[in-house]
C-alpha cells in the first residue's frame, strides 16, 4: 500500500481506513454528503479519478431526491460534484508529482526554466566544467540569448 498516496488523500481531507481486502476513503463534501469511496487497494483511486463523471454522479443524486434526506438543490448538488472532481484531480496530480517529479511541468518563463536553459547552453557551448565557474554573468548570457544562441 502506498504510504505517499494515503498521506496525499489525508492531506485532501479524507479519512483513510483499511481492512485486509478493502481501503475506505471518507469525508464530507461542502454540501454535507458523507462521501465514501471503497477500493481493493489505494492505488485504484487513480483509475477512479481519471474516470470520474460528475454528470453521472449528479444524475444519481437527482434521482434520489425525495427518497434520500439531505440531497441539496440542483445548483448546490452540481457544485458538490465539481468539487469532488477537483479533489480527485488534485490527488492524482499530487501523486504523479511524487511518483515522477521529473514529469512536473515547468513554466517556460519561470526563473528555474531560464536558469536551466542557461546551464544547458553553458554546458553545451563551453563544457560542463564551466558550470562551476563563478565568473559567468547575466549580462553576458543575455547577449547570447538576444542573438538567439539559446533556444
């Protein structure tokens, strides 16, 4: 059982319990639904999350109105389903980042992305040993960037 995934689920408000053959995730939605998910193993939440259909869940609860106490009005119910979808997506995204941090997307205009490009340029043009050279300055590198030598 993945302790990382359990920790992530708990971070997003789920109470996690496990028996021999079942993992249960439980929490209350913003509209008060006692939301319970049951899986053979915690990793099954990934498939569930990727296939979660808020419309299907919405229809099930709309059909239950009048027979099940506490089902909210349609607009609030719909928001609850979107909230569930958001939480599930966040859990999977966070789990994927933990599993494969190298797959994490970097904003191409972020300082880290620019620094990475500069380091790649220096290593390619002058050799990796130059990455240790403290004499590189931003103005000099900016000239190379302006000339289009760094892509």
